[in-house]
C-alpha cells in the first residue's frame, strides 16, 4: 500500500455486470421457483376452467353445371358466366351479413339451451330435453338466463331473479329491440308443457323434444341473445378459402366454437342456403325471359281469339266456296311472308323495348333473353349476357362493400361501356330488320295484286285465313319457347354442391392448447421474476462484492471483515478465536508490511486514520478492533476519537464522554486529564468529548498538531476514529496526520457513487496511502465471485481463511441452528 498517484487510472466506463446479475438471480432462486410454480398453477386453472374450442370444416364445389336440356336444337340459350366469377361471388357471399342473417334465423341460434356445469353454464344445444317455440311477434329478454325446472313429465317451473326492474327485449320477427319492466325479486311459476306463456320477459311455449326423456327435478336454462351480435359473431368466425391451388373451384368452409353440433349445423345450413340463393340468381335470367314470353303469349292469344271470332262471323254471313289451286299457292306464300313480317316486327319491338330499358333503367338484372324472340345476333347475345352478369355482381357486392367504393365505379364503367356497344349494335340490327321488312312488304304487295282479280268475298276470306294462321303460328312458337324456358329453369341445378359435408367424427379440438399454456406459464413464471431481478439489479447502486470495488476504483483492498453479530464492538478482545478477529490480525499484518515500506523513525509512533463515506459503515467498530489487535500484540496503542460531531467509542470501554479531545483542543484540559486507560492491556482511549459548535476549526488548530505529536512520542500506534469523509470535511483535515488511511466499505450498504468521491480526492492528492476495508463480507461466491487471491499487500479473508477447527464455535450445531444459518446465508 503506497502512494498510487503516478499510476492512478480512471475506473472503467459503462459496464453491465452480467455475472453479478446471474449470481443475484441464483441467490434468489427460491423467488424464481415460487414464481414458476405459481405460473404453472395459474396455467393449470386456466386449462381446467376454460372451455374446449373445436374447429370443423366442410368442402363445397363451385362449377358451371351445364343444363342437361341444352342441345343444339334448343332455341333459347342462357349465358351463366365463368367459374372464376362464381368462386369470387361465393367467397364474398359467405362473409356477407345478409347471408349469415339467413343462416342464423333458420337455425334460431339466438336461442341458447344451457345447463349448469362445473365452472359455468354450458351450451347443450339439441341435448336439451325441451324445445322453445317462440312467439316472434313479441319481445324476449336479452342476456338473462331463465331457469326451467321440471316437476314431472308434463309440468315445469320457470325461475328467474330480477335485480332491477328494467331490461331489454328483442322481437325476432323484425329484430326490433324494446324496453321491458318487471317487479324486482324472485320469479317462480309453474306451467304445463305446450301451454302458451305470455310474460314480460318470455313469450311462447315449451314442448318436449322428440325422443327425449324428462327427469323430474332436473334444472336447465335458456337464454336469448342479440340477433345482430350473433350474426356478427358467425360472420367474423366463418373462414372460407380455396381448398388448394390446383383446384380453385373447390372451397373449404371452417368454423370454430365450443359446441360441435352447432358448428356442424351451421356449416351445412350455410352450404344449403348458399346453394339455394345461387340457384335463384342463376334462374333470374330464365325467370325474366319466361315473364316476357308470358306477356307476349297473352297478347298473341288475345289476337288469335279475335281473328278466330272474325272468321266464324265471316263464315256465317257468306256461303262456302272453293279457291283455285293457283290462288291457294299464292295465299300460302302470302301467309309465309306475313309470318316472316310478324317475326321481324317482334324482333323490332323487342329491340325498341330493350333500347328504352337500357336508356331509362339502372337495374339491368331483369333483361329477357334475346333468343326468346328469335334474335340470334351474337354481339347482342354476348352484350346482354355481360351486362346482366355485371349487374348481378354489383348487386352481390352491395352487401359487403360501401356505396361509393372504387369497385362499384369500375363495375359501372364496364356496364356503361358494354351498354354503349349494345346500343350501337341495336341500331345496326334495327336498320337490317327495317330493310327486311321493306322487302317482305314489297313481296306481300306483289302477291296481293295477284289476288285482286278474285271476288271480294274470296279476297276477304283469304285475308282472314292468313291472319288466323299467322296468329296460330305465333302462338305455337311462343308456347314452344315458353315450354323450353320452363324446362331449362326446372332442370337447372345449383352451381354449388357439397363434396364433404360437416360432420362430428370426434376430435377437432383446437383449444385451449394445454401444453402451450403450460409452456407460457413456465416462460412467464421464469422471465417475469428474472426481469424484476434485472430491474432491481439495474437500479441497485450499492456495492455487493469486492469485484465491484475493484472495477470502480484503483485503490487496493487491504482486508475483509465478516458479518458477526455480537453484543458490543470488542469482538477481538472477547472473541479472539473468531473469524472476525483473524480478519483484523490480517489487516494488522498488511499494515506492518506497509509501515516497513515507509521506513522506521526512532521514537515516533505510527498513525492509522479510519474513515468511511457515510455513517453506519462500521468505522467505529473497525477503529476499536484495529486498536485492540495492536494492543494485544504488545504495542502501546492509543484510540483517539476524532468524530467530534457524533462520538461513539466511549460506550464500549465503560468510560464517560465528559472529557475528551474537544476539551484538550480548546485548552480546557491537559493530555492526562482526557486520557483513559481501558481494561485492555496496552490500550488507552481518548473520547471525543462534548460536541462543539465548530469541530472543523478545532481540528485545524495548532492544538491538534500538538496532540498528534505528543501521541507519536508516547505510543507505538495511534488509531484515529474520524468522521465520514463523504458527509463532512473534518476527515480531510486529519489526513495530514495519517501514515495510513483505511476507508470502510460496507457491502450491501455503501453506494457506488461514494467511491467516485474518494477516487477524485485520491487523484487530486487530498488523501494518500489509502486502502479499502470491506465490512459485512459474506464468504459466498455470489457475493465475491472472481475474488480468491491477494491484492498487493494481502488482506484477511474472514471466514474460511483457516480451517474451521481454528475458530471458536466449531462444535456440531443443532438442526435448527443449521437451518437458520442456511436461511441467513441465502438472504
């Protein structure tokens, strides 16, 4: 221990002591184990209390199934669109609110059948022995479990507890919510199965489920849910996606829930309703065509009746006559021309109606098939089919996409573009039909000129006959087309078919994942306390081990003082064989080596100044015992109490503090008057005396120099018990008298920042020949890791320096004492 001014180095910068953190965690292993155990218990409780969640699925196919009645001879054709468009529509439809409302309403999933389980009311669905038959025109209470206790096979009791008089009901016919009220308290009333019940909170009847057995005194519950909330739950829970990349037309539907039977029914009902809805949309074109043919057929039928009546009237008024063969041929040609003219006029009327419809309407889903009137122009057929398909697609997306979305703008743009093309095609086709009509009219006029030579009655007869034949022919054509359209519609099958329906075949449980819960519990139980330990360790600014002192300061450590509980501070004198006594002897040895380095001066005693950063670090304890070990070694020793602000040393030597250093420094008493001989041989004690108002000034005076000079002449060792260096400047005034300075560092107490203070004073030369003494040292690896060999001049190791047989108290301890020792060593 020498002057280190020349080789003083700054302590290292920012440093995280991972090894210290690890040992800190190991020291608190009990806390970590308890935390893990607690987390595993929580995971277990979650696993046993949480409902099991199941996931089931079904497979459907979306194909453009060709109608089996479509043949080359079929005069009416319908374009249904491609498969890819249908798949997109189905993917969208399944997630729409409208579709899920239909499914929920059909299954009545707004009703719950419940039974008390171990931890909760459990949904038993169709396992309930009773069925609710609701009056949907009246309100049912929402969110309130209603008890039903069976008295016998024919009677039951409704039970409910109302803590408030008001509640909300819902009328499931129109889904409107209403407010209801009832008397606060218990409700209990007996009814017969099948009896109509009209209550403020329930309206309907309860009947026995088919093939169910009612056990008397068993209790169940039923509950009504908000329809919109149930729909939203299934709408968000339904998952639909292509089954595989290679078969995009096969879709997988899956749903998760706590009741497998409800999942199965919902998936299958979804497929059924989806199939029916899609078939209705598929038949929409055919339905509109049939309506158009029916209206045309009705007009032709009325015309046929009028012509037939006209022919009957003519025959009654005129005699029968024969027409020559030549005139009959001409008449047949005229009939064919009239029929052709009628067909062209029908086409022209259809095109005029279609043009008006396109220009005045916005809903293009009601266009009849052009082939119903014999129009086979490919451009017209294609455009009508595209416009109808786009209109249906737009109508489908209205369920899920907000109006004004870019999707609608894109569809409307496509419809508008296709409509412009169709209108242009209609104009061209109308001009062609007009040319055909002119040609037909010219031919008709030529043949009618040939018949003008006949008598007027024969001309009239042939004219009526042609009209009747034309009407009959038109009637037959429309009737045939209607039959074809009806057959096509009746023979249509949905493009959506079930490949693999949902079915409960066991298994399917996806939650709770018990292993995952246990793993999460284990991880949280371990990492949360480790994190808390990390935070505490990071915020902890106290010194816990010698390695921290070594890292924070270049000042050497001269010794370690173990923690020792005793009734007073005279441990070395009264317990000379204790490990603490050995620690002080080791410090004495190190100091002797140091004094030899400094050199001997004849007739001059050596001084040791003992200080610390703050009060409570064992400064007085160390001063008394350092002085004691020198005295017991034969050195004439003086213990000088220079902590004038907070005197302590007098109490352990059974002396008073009435006279002391203060009295000497103010010139009130001489040396002999303040010097007390202790009961320890060779040890004299001078207490500090009464607390003065100006301790710093007194210690700076000449009387202090005289006191130290006198003590050096008459004593071999002078131990200076000084004030804390970190609190007052008194100790700095005394460093000039110290041959060696011991700075006390109490582990788990002294702050790391205090070492920065002593480092700065050491670097500036305010203190010299200084060494650390670590107090309250515990001989445990987690408090002194990396610390097992000497520093500079050596130091005492406290416990374990010598064999256990050397120290006092090496007898066998009781089990209770060993347990207490184990607890203390781990705290």
